[in-house]
C-alpha cells in the first residue's frame, strides 16, 4: 500500500480542496406570459402560469368593507 513520504502542507491541501466548493447560481428564465424572471421548471410567482396554463390564481381578493 502506498504511503506518502512527506506530509502535505496546508496550502497544498487547501488548493486541492478549494476547487469544488463554489455553488452555481440558479438558472433563471423569462416567463412567457408576464416577462419577469423566474426559476426554471417552476411556476411564475407573479402571474401563476406554468407550461402555458394558469396553475394558481394570483388575483388579489377584494377588500371587504
């Protein structure tokens, strides 16, 4: 079994480990109905549409007086 002759320095170890810690930004796309930016493969929070259909009603309810 291979055993290293010398201990790896902290700098060398950290350089190797630092290459994979970054997170990618979420994919944003334009809503075809209202043209606001939304997350891909999710319904639009502004208009309530997903895949060309209205999934939720985003109309504000009338104020009862």
